[in-house]
C-alpha cells in the first residue's frame, strides 16, 4: 500500500478532502471548476491524496456522485492520489461500485482510493429514495466483503456470485488473454466509531476517522483498530487517517467567520432545515437561542479555525496523542477562496513539496 511520504516538516502525511461546498449565491458549475482548481493546487503543492465525499439533498454540498468528478480529475492532475471519502456503500450495489472504481484505476493506475462508509450521507426520506429497499447500515460489513471479492474476482465456488465478474478486472483480462491489472483501487474503511475501526482492522484495510462528524474520540477508535488489525495482502501494518475540519487564514477573525457559517449550517441540519452556507451578514444577524448557542459553540470548537501556526500546533498535539499516520484537511465555510488559502497556508507552514519523480 502507498501510505504516503512524510510531507515536508510535518510528522504525518497531509491530504485534502473537498465537499464541493456551494454557498448561497454560488452556481454549481462554478463550484465544480473550483474543485478542479483545488485538486490541481493540492497536486502541485505536494499533498498526498485528494478525496471527495458523497452527500445527497444538501444545498451546500454538491457531491452526490464523487466518482464522476474523480473521472475528470484523473486528467486534471498528475501525481496526487484521488479518491472518494467516501462512497456510502448501503446506497449502492457493491458490483457497480467495484466496476466504477476499477474503471477509475484503469484511467489513473495506482492513484485511486475507495473509502467506504455506512451512513446514507443524507436525511431518512432521501436515504429511502436512494436505497429503494429496507436494507440498513447493519448490512455494511457484508456489502464491504462482497465489494472486495468483486474487485479481486475471488468469490468461492458455490457462492451465488461465483460466476459474476466485475469489468474491468482480472476475469476480463484473462478472457482477453492479457496480463491482469497491475494495480487496484485502495479500499479504506471510514467511520467515527469503534465498530468501523474493528471492521477495518479485521479486514486488514486502512482506516479513516472523520472528526467533522460526531464527538467520538479518535484515540479510542485508533486503539481498537490497531488491536484488531490483521495483516492482509493489501496492507501489512495498520495505517490510520484522521480528517479534520479546518479554516486557516492569516487573519483569525476571517477564519472565525468561515467557521461560524459552517457551524450554523450544521445547526440548520439538526433542525431539519437545509444544510446551507449563509453569507457573513446573515450569520451575524442570526439571533440564537441559548440552546442554539450551545450547539453553535460546540461546532465552532470542533471546526478548527486560526492561523497556520495555530492549526499546525493543534494537528501536532492530535498526532502526539493518537499516533495518526495521516491527516486530511477538510476546508470549511462558504468561501472557495478561503479553501484555497487553507490548503496553501498549511502547505507553506509545513514546507510541502511534491515527491521527486
């Protein structure tokens, strides 16, 4: 597994996750062009991975199908690994996901990551419309095993899917009398709980913990993951990643405005209103109740905002406490220029450089 070099002066590899945030007043086509520009920037600056997430029915997150944007990004980048962080597997047939990501790996061999999550990435009515059947998150471990078997073309004799083959893949290569693919998508397990960590460890796969969701302690999840880890053909030793919601700016007040917009968007979602990134004047005008203020303050603390030195110090404290191998920045807030600034300032702080070819 390509776990990534230690980048510059950072004691961990650094990567980027883009949710294709669309603020009020933003046209989606413009945002997609910004996503492409951010991927190019991360590639040029020396980040290790660039991932996109799957969300549905959210005005401020225009990523219902990260696979489609990843196909474009294979031609827009040169070195950086590209992936979904993640595909919400209960929304999809494992065979379809295996084929989609095998196609991506054929376009960019050895550069494709497939992060798998169990949540729907949306509200309950939209999840019901997506899934079209009563399957729930409890099926996630079995769906994951099926997907891995489709990618490797390794269902045992007698299994109902033994004669079902993902294309492209090893079976197609054998039928066409050519060598099998030299690379395959790198499969990750995503989560925010010990149960997802346990699954990642037992499958011998890398594990990504999302600090932007929930209040669980990553140190506990990483300990479970390392204790449960069983070496596999894909990964000889545990590899843990934490995605961290950040806003970095030379002006701490500007960073705080971005954080406040993201916090209010989360409050709106809790209140069953659309997840929408509002402009600063509407944020300032919001007259929060004491209970709303408690929620807003909680998210404002969870979303890290500050200067590059401030954020770097927090990242390093988290690394020292958890031993995380890799940190993925999740730029937050309505300003796409602010997202670029976050990525640039962290790269400068850690003197990132692309690896020599």
